């Protein structure tokens, strides 16, 4: 029984070290949810998502409040990843993704030579999630990907076939493409 108690104590200490290292990796300096005129500080709530690197939907439900009823809101977050300062603005209804590691170096719109992802939206029937950062990362590492809930970590319209709408520049020329769920994207 003593061996089990010792093992449990060691595991607890290790897990505590892992969670504190995750918290140090992404540090939220400020997070504001609302309109320019009316909003609330949600830094502590966003830091909890950052501690686990989890994406989340920007909504009144997520923050358990509506700082500006009847108005379209946005979340503005300033955070640091491995010493790099990043500022993101995400509209209400879209999904917020923390950027990390080398990807934070790239800055917004990072692209491999010749291709620049401008916008990527995944969903259907007016319910779309902003997946621009995820698609930019696939393009950056030059890796094909499948259009799916698993790839994007979200199902914006359960039970209905979704589409990926892409807006990008290829060698300076603006292009639009639509892929259906299950398609493999190779840019």
C-alpha cells in the first residue's frame, strides 16, 4: 500500500510540473470581449484555455455573459508564446486558436513561397468556424490535409456535410476554392 501512495505522490508532482510548464508556454497578457464601447476583461478565462492550448468558440456562452446585448462582439487577446508577443482579434461565433512554437514566428498569413492563405472558413448554412490559422499551418509545412471535423477540431453544424471555403493568393493572383468534407486539400 505504501508503494501505491509513493507512486501516486510522484505522479501528482509530475502532473503539476507539466501543467505549470504549459501555463508558462502561453501567457495571456490581456483579453477583452465585447465592442469598442462596451466589454469585459476575460483574461483569467482565456488563460485557462491557454493552459491546455485548447481552441474555443468566442461566444456569450463561453464567457457566461453578454457585455453588449444585441451587438456583434469580438475577442481581442494579447499573449506571449516562447517570448513572442501575439495579438489576435476573433469575431463572435468564430473559433480562437492559440498559435505556438515556430508558427508564432511566422506572423499572420504566413505562407510557403507562392501561396498565401487569406481566409479559411469551415461549416455550412451560415454556421462557419474560422480555421485560417490551421490551414496556414498545413500550407507552411507543405502537407496535404483532409477536410474534416477531426482536422479542424470542431463540428460547426453536427449531422450536416460541411465545406471548407478558401481564399488565397497563388503567385500574387487571388483565388477561391471550395472543398467538401472528406476532400483532401493539396496546395
